[in-house]
C-alpha cells in the first residue's frame, strides 16, 4: 500500500514539472511574438529621429547660405545654368557640398527674376539634399531680394593721418588739422566709374562722391565743396596700375581741414554716385575731432532774483560735442576795501554738459551767500568754463549780479497762480508763472516738466529754431527735460523765482 502511494506521488511530480516547462515555453513564445511586433515601431522611430536630425542640419546649411547671399550686391546674385563654370555663380562662390557629422550634403541654387510694379526682384532658392538612409525630402529656403545698390560701391574708407585719441577708453581714430579721406571703389564696380576699363581710351565717367559727418544727434556736416552742392567730382577720382599695366586700384581722395569741424565724436559716411545720380552703399567710420579745449560760452548772464537770495545764471555753449562737464564758481565784492575778495567758491564742477542754466540759491535770513538787502546790497561775480572728455579746460567767462537787483524792488507779491508782481520806481511789472525752452538746433525736441516729486505736470514739443512756453505753473521747484531720440537736455528751475525766463537753451 505504501509503495503504491509513493509511486503515485512520483508520477504526479513529473506531470507538474512537465506542465511548468510547457507554460514557460508558451510565455517565451508570446514574448517573442510581442517583441517582433515592436521592432518595426522601434526602427521607424529611429529612422524618423535620424531624418529629423539630418533635416535640422540641412536647414541650418540653407539658412547660412541664404545669409551669405544677402550680403552680396544685387548684381552679383546669379546662377547661370547655361554657363555653370562662371565664377560669378552662387555655386562657384559658396560651393555645392559640405560634410557635417560624417553626413555629406549637396547644395543647389536657383535665381529667377520676379516682376513687381515697375521693378524687379530676384527669387533665390537654396536646396540642400543628403543621401539616404533614411529617405527624406530636401531642406528648401526661398527668399525675395530687392536691388539695394545701383551706384558704385565702396570697399574701404580711411582717414590719414589718424592719431590715438587721448580720451580715456576711446578706440576711435583722432583727426587733427589737414586730413585726407580715401575711399576705395569695390573692384566689381570699376566699370561703373570708368569706360573702356584696361583698354585704350579708358576714361572717367561723370561720377562723384559725397562725404559727410553725422553727430549723435543726427546733425550732418558736409565735407565737399559748397559751390558744387558738396559733390566731390571725378577730379578727385584716381587709379593705379600693376606691373602689367592693368588697373589694380580705384579710389576717391579728398582733403579737408579737421580744424573747421566742431570737436566731438562723428560718424563719417561716404557714398558713391553713378552718372545718373544713383547711390551705392553707405560706408560708415567712427572718428573723433579734437582741436583743443572747449570754446568760451557766449551770452553768459547772472540775474539777481526777486527773493534777494538767489542768482539765475544762463549761457549759450560752444559747438563742441565732447564736453564732459561745466565748472561754475563765485566771488564777492568787499565794500569797505572796494575790491573783489578773490575768494572763489566752486559751486559745481560736475554740472551736466547739456545743461545751460544754473540757480545759485543762498539764505537771506541765515546770511548764506548769495543774498542782499536794501540796507546792505551785495555784489557777486561768477565764472564758467567747460571741460571736455580729454580733461582740457576752456576759457573762463564772467558775469556780475547784485542783490537786490540793480533796480531796487520795493514790494514783491506772489499770487496764488505763482506770478510775481514787482513795484519799482512807480512802475508795476507782472511776470507770468511760465518758463521758456529755446531750441537752437535743427531738430524737434519733446519737452517734459516734472515737479519736485517727479510727477509729470506738463508736456510739449519745441520745433527747430523755435521757443516753447509752458502753461502757468504753481509755485515750487521743477525739472524740465528736452529729449530727441536717445539724447536728453535737462535743467531745473523755480516758480516764481524764474517766472517768465528761459530756463533751457537746447544746442548741439
């Protein structure tokens, strides 16, 4: 009996092991079937990833070539399929193949004229292909390019002699005195300035150059002869020959005196024109003119104010563009000795170079100058000069002021609106609580007046050569700023002390 049970258990274990092996084999088979189903998906994803990577590289190549093509002159953009070896073709200039990450890309170009209105554009297409696998469509970029330059192009503008700028940190060439400007004509355009180039009968065409300087405010200074409408004609056009008698350089040369140009930074611009007055490209070169210290100011005045404890100064600056700051100082009169004290007090040595007024305010009660009373009038004198970015100081200019003012002020009343009424010698004069901004430039400026808290209280516009008058202001301290582009001209003033006066003169 026991032997039968043992035998039965043995056969049962063998059957269980047999079932386990079968289950494992079935599960493995199912896994193989499932894995086989995912392989095509994996291969497809790998192919798409590789294709996307290659397309991205191809697109970058196409964009790079298109940017290079855009740097060419309109006349140089061509792809003559009838003459594939022409060195002016885009394929010859930029090549038809490149290799990146061991992938070989082929590059094709096409140029087709497209009419619009009375003009013509060029439709430029760059096509980049690569060999499969994986197979993919090419990267294609198309752009319409218009004709930028018709006249001759310049290739280099040079001023000689040029010196190192003493201004701290300036990387630009410095021009002094007699200077020669040389502007080379691009080789591809020599035939636009000469007939029969390199042949018998070679002659200059009726071409010319314009050369001018532009400051940071946009004001230009032409360097050509005024009697020729500032055209530098072909009498200033020259060429040189190589050893074989062929032209190897074409250029304009013009001499001028940098001493005639106001000091400062300028953008020199040169443009060539063909015989039909059509311009080429504009070549720009940053330079600085330096003829010495800043000029003396003009129109410097010192006016005692009705409060008998302040003096308003204003002036017209020189034409230099390189002022760094103003210096203002004050001296006083010794009544008993009948002489100036020669005890100068520096009021400011860092005043903004674009500010053309200053209020010297004292304390009448505390006896802090400037101040004056009818019983004890005080006489003051002021000096002002400019300092440029190289540290050169201009000549000092002086003005005098008396407190009280030269004409004694018997009574002073400030109205609610801020106007000042003064009675002198039986005559009553009322100055409105307004201020003026005078524009001495050739540009239009925007005006903003802010109160002592910084809030904007008035805005306006002053046109070139005009004077802008504010609306009535309540008593208080104000700041006025004139802006043109990125350039600002600030000033401060007080109502009623400066009622009816010009508090800002805008000059270059």
